[in-house]
C-alpha cells in the first residue's frame, strides 16, 4: 500500500481545518468548493470513504511519522536518516 507524504497530509489537514472554521464563521461558495476538494483528496490519500475516518487515519499517519523520526539516529555517513527529496 502506498503511504502518503506526511508533509502533504499535514498541509491538507491544516487547510481542511482552516476552511471548516471559515465556513462556520461565514459561508462562501468558493471556500465551500475548496473544502469539498480537500475533503475528497484527504479521503483518496487515506483510502477512506468519509472525512472523519480520513482525519483519523491522517492523524495516525502523522503520529507514526513523529514516532519514526524520534527513533532515527545519525548513520556513519553523517546523515540523520531523513529523506532529502521533495
């Protein structure tokens, strides 16, 4: 199974939360459409059918990434175990 990039997931979750707040304060058709797009993308990236499950899985993925990052050590080549590709 493919695992989504944690940076992308974090960015999408942040945007999702921002749009939900904006829509609660004042409805905007443009923001509503973007919220639909973000919701769809999060569901596809996490392999879920609904946004609640997508957010739960995205949070789990980010927690797993943090745990993995905490366990990384410097290797003999002086690298810290992090991928340098973007």
